C-alpha cells in the first residue's frame, strides 16, 4: 500500500523509502545532525543558566552544562 501526497486536485503515490539504505548511506549525516542539535540545546541551557536532563545509571538526573564540559 503506497502513501499519497496531495498535489493540486490529484493524489500521487510516493515511492516507498528504504530506511535501511538511508541509515547505511546517510547515517553519518544523521549522527552529525543529532550531535549538533544536542550541542545547540546544551548551549541554550548554559546561556539561560538552566540544567539539562541526562540519563545516568538508568535514572534521569539534572546537571549543569559546565559539568558536561560546556
């Protein structure tokens, strides 16, 4: 079953995406985007003087960005 996208008055079938291929071929781009997003979020928290929530030993804990090297 294909997915459809509205295009004017007609519906077009979208080609199914091969998720495994995307991760294999472009996985490094995904990793870099996630790293940059985390860095940006931590820097915003640092500027605002707020802690970030991370997972330590299976528990959510609040830490200040400077404790993470920012």
